[in-house]
């Protein structure tokens, strides 16, 4: 196949960005002019989800095209080897693409190429690769390209948490150095440099993988100013929300409830939206560079996030839980041949679908044995099954275009939401008499999905709570 018949591919990947946090998606507060532009020039998916809402398992689906029970990561666990015969970058490399990732990979070992020809790595702050027992070359401060570069710029070792912000917390404050030193700018800078030095005889696949808006919430000051004096829309609090848990945990910096102090949660939302607008600004820089490079007209752009952020919804924070703020993601395809501009798909989409979508764009056959479906066609899915282990928070869910059933594996608690009528999940309809037939149907679907699983969550007839949860299924190697 001649190279001129194949488009370049740019995958803009971000971390912990909610599916509703784009202006074009109707968000009342956050401003995203460049993402809105991409969506207006392409196809946006308003029912896009992650099937396992935390960084490691979500990104495994992206790279392998598999659902959690097949790639084996059904919760969060670091330092487990990524040994997969089929990878997104590997398939595109086989199709003749020059492949590069800049930014977050979050695989093991840290420098695992996962099929890319080259990576320039920045994984944020990873606790599991920081302690004194980690071998020297596996320590994140050694293996991470951004930290190495930052030291060359400042002359001393510096970290993304030096401003006092913990990497999973609700605290927020502006970036303390020059804006050019921010990791969001670094990803854009290194991506632009890739355009300069690439092999122009080959089409390219560039994954620009940004860390923000994942905490620390530390955008440059000018982006905080966009929201500091703005009256933000109310935080949705459902009739089922656990206020008592918020009161118990809401003063812990790393609490998955967020803060019980309304002013601190207001600051967290300002910081989160500031990080998104900063990200959007840097995506704009990269788009301009593509135009200056002469490759924009022949570059298909896909934008996605690994999972969302609860951001105070229902007295919750971070991810893992099965609620929309956590599991629904932004997803769009722009500048692709045959796609009508400014169109919206209501089909159910998931991160596993990106691999076969990109291989089709590259003119290659999708690899056999994957679960993902190309987003260039209707997926025809009735539902998506999602899950995340995690003791009391461990959950399973079935989500459709109109509703969602949730089951918590430890307690056996069930929830049901009518998303078509109640998109903010303000009412738990699990006991509503007119919903019982539908709930029974979704429960049956979950039993079918879990039947035969090693955890023993079902006997094929009923769901069984209290079983031992696993973050990785037994066919994966134990953590080192």
C-alpha cells in the first residue's frame, strides 16, 4: 500500500478528564475552544466509557483492544508485567507507520515500548516506583524523561509535588515555575519536535499522552483566573449520597470523598477546570504545529481520556466508582475521511475500540482475538460491562444508552439509574416498582458476564457478594 494513501494519526490522550467537560458537550463552566473545534470538524461520541476506571486497567484496554477479563487487569495494581502479543502501536508499526509516544504510558517496566518505535516518558508521580527498594534504573526519577529534563532546566532535582500538592488530592494552586516547564507544555514541545525529526517517507502515529487534569491541580496562574471569579454550576448530590462518609473522611488529603469543606471543593473545581483549559491551549499549539508542518490536512486526530473524575459529585472524588463522572469519557474523531463534520454518535463506545479504529484508518486488518470494534461503524452494542475491584468500593456495572445497573461486590448493594431521564444520577431507582423488570434484565446480563470467573461472583443464577476481590486475574504474573 502506498504511503500517500494513508493518513497520519494523532492520538491525543489525557488522564482523568470527565466526559462532560467540553464546551461542545454542553458543560456550563469549562472552556475548551480547541477541543470544540476538533469535535466540530468530526464525530463526537456521547456514550463513551471506560470499562475499568483507573489508570492501569483503562490504558491496558487502550493498548490491547481487550476488555478487562481478557487483558486481566480488573483493578489498579502497579509493577505487574505488560506482556501482550498484540498492541496498538505494534499493529500500526507493522502497517508501516513510524510510531512515537510522548508522555504517559503507565506500563511495567516503565520503559516498556509496547510496540512504539520510541517513547519520551512522563508518568506523573507513581508511588510504586519511588521507594528505596526499587532498583536504580527502575526508579521513576531516573527512568522518566520529563524529570531528567526538568533537572537540566533548573539545575537541581525537582518534582511535580514540590509545590505541596499531593498527586491524588483535592488541593489546588497555580504552577510555581515558568509555564514552559509544566509537564503539559513539555508533552506538546516534545510532540512538536517529533514532527521536525520524523522519517517523512513513512506515515506517522503520534500518541501525545497528557497527564492533566489528573491531580496535582496545578495549571499556570492565567488558567486559574478564567474560573476564579466565576459562579460555578452546583455539584450534583443524589438522594442516595453518603454524607456520613464525607464527614468521616473529608479532611484527609487523599480521601476518595473529596473535602467536607465547600470552599476547598470549590477551589478543586477551579483547579480542575484550569488544568483542562491549559490542556486545551496546548492542544491548540500542537494543531498549529501540524498546520505549519504541512501535515494537518492528512492527519486524523482522535481525542480520549482513560477515565473521568468524580469532582465532588455525590460526595465522591477521584475515580473507581461506577458513576458517570468516573466512567464516562470524552471521545472524538476529527479530520477523518468520510466522517460528516459536527456529528454525534450515540453508540456505546469503549477504550478497547480505539485499536481497531486506528488499524482501519491505517488500511490494515484489525488483529484477531480482540474485543474492540471500529468506531468508524456503528458498534451495535446493547450494553457495556464494566468493573473495578477495591474492597468496599469494588463494583460491577452494566451501562446502556438509557440506564445503568451497579452492584458492589463486598456488600451486595445494588443501584439503578435512569440515565435518559436522570443524567446526573440524582435518584437511585433500585426500589422503584416500575423499574423492577428492567433491573432484573440488567442483573441477568451481569450474571452472564461474570459466570465462570475465578472470583466466584456468581453461580450462574444469582450474584454472590463477599468474595475475595482481585486487581489482576490469575493468568497475569504476580507483582514484582
